């Protein structure tokens, strides 16, 4: 009789799933399986574990929402009204930067632009140059800083390069920038921007993502058009009372002599024409989204060389839209781009012949990079702006609609 009761209990609990509590850490699939009181089919375990993970994520998102719903960074990301305001401010900033770029072009300030590494600069000890190289062990491309043997190379340049000027016209984050650290989560970007954009020579403002281990505070960078205006902004903002509980204490960016450059692999002849069309397509996509109605740099009246026209379009994408063409990295503005993606990204000064069979056999690594880059740039054109993609945590928007 006792045996029958035992069997009855076993049959009753044969398909019963044990779910761990949702307050602790997420349990792995293997541990989830071990916690079950009975041996169950794999498909049953996997289905139950999927349900457990969904419930765990939902509880985590709800807890996160309750904790951070009033944080300004959270509202800027996920509150539709704040997102709309941020987009309007970003568009206005891009429109202003586009006008500044056109003014620089029409006043011949960019006449010496050449976004191609000069052989003379390749041995400049003040430049940290990162070349693409093929790693045979990994079977992929990676960037490696070039090495200079100062003992053997008698012609190493000792001249400091001003990245901001000809021929590269990159952005030097060590100049013309004020830095404000540990912006509390109760302060919005709009509170700072309202004050900063009234200052003479203001160019752009960007903020970091919230830093989890610093109580979700943020950092802020403010760029200006001249040393004089940067100094004036520093005096105006220093000890500025933004709220009853918070004052701004900006720091001037410290200049360094060493600057970073990224350089592509050697180019095939066809790339110039292809990149002209690809970069033009990206400009049209970004300009349309940010309400930039006219763009005269795309109206080449056959007075510019192909290389110069391409350089204009690549520099425009950096300065106006914060996009590095060769890396396809996109940030809030050029200042943030220069921090994350270096001062400028140049073409290699070596030009390869056309993609013929004998060339392909001699330069198989360059051909592989060429294919990879073409694939990525086409995907970027198809996908458009990062801002058009759905947020990762779509559940956050669900809460705001309640």
C-alpha cells in the first residue's frame, strides 16, 4: 500500500516545474535543470527556462524603472516628450554646424583639405598612427600602432602637428573644450544647454552615458570656436549655480602634444568613386532626418577633384553629424567622436591598381578589407540613423504610456 502511494505522488509531480525565486541572481540553464525534482525532457526544460527568464527580465525592468523613472538621463532616453525635445536640439545643432561648414568652404578655409596620410607625417613622433593590419592567427583585420625606430630613422620629424589645421582639419578634443564632471542624475542636459548655448562661440555640447558605479552621474563636454570664447565661457560658467543644490565647476581640457590618427589599408582605384557615392548617400539620409534642406557641398560643378570632393563629404559627416566614414562609428558630435574614434581617419597614401585578377592575388588582404568595408557601408545606408532604430529596452516606453 505504501508503494502505491509513493507511485501516486511521483505521477502527480512528474511534470511539475520548480521555478527559482526572481529576487536573486539569474540562474543558468544547467542549474535550472538540476533544481528540478524530476528528470524532464529537454524541450520541456528549455520552454520552462525561457518562461522563467522572461519573468525575471520583466521583474528586473520594473525594478529598474521604479528606481530610475525620475532620473533625467532616463527620461531623456525613454520619455517620448524628452526624446522629442532632444531630437529637436540635436537637429538645431546639426543645422548650425552645417551652416558653419558651408561658411568655411565658401571662405576658402578648407582649400588645402587632404584627408590622406602624408608620407612625411608617417615618421612624425608626435603622431600616434594606427594602421589596419591583417592578423593571420585571428583571420581578421585589427588596428596596430605603427612603430618608429628612432635610432635608425634619421629623418624622424620633430614638428608638432596641429590636427585642427591644414591638411587634415581634424578635431582636437584637447583644445577649445570645457569639461564638467559628475553631473548628478537630477540635472538634465537641457538645463545646461539652456545656459551654454547663449555663450559666444558655442559650437556643441555632448554628454556621456550614465555611469552605474558613480550613482548614474554623467560627464559633459562643451566645445567652442576659439580660445578666447572658451576662456570667456570658463569664466562665465565657473561656480555657476544651476539649481539650489548644484553648481557648475568646468575644467579646461589639457593639451597634449601627441595626437592620434587612424589610417585605412591601401586603396584600390575604384574606391574613390564608390566612396563618393556612398558618402553622398549618407549625407542625404542624415541631412533629411535633421531637417537640413540645402547642402551646396554636394553640388560639385566639376571644379573639384574627386579626392577633394570625397574629403569634403567625409569631413562634413564628421563635423555635422558626428559620423566617422571609415569606422562607421557615430556619436553625439565631433568632439565625442574624436574622443572615442581619434582625431581623424585618413586614407592610406599608397594607391593600388584596379581589382584585376593579378592584383587580387597580390593583395588578398586588401581585397578582403575592401569587401568587408563595402558590405558594412551598404548596411549603414540601408539602416540609416541609429536614432531610427528601436530602443533596446522597449519595455521602458511601455511604462511611460501607462
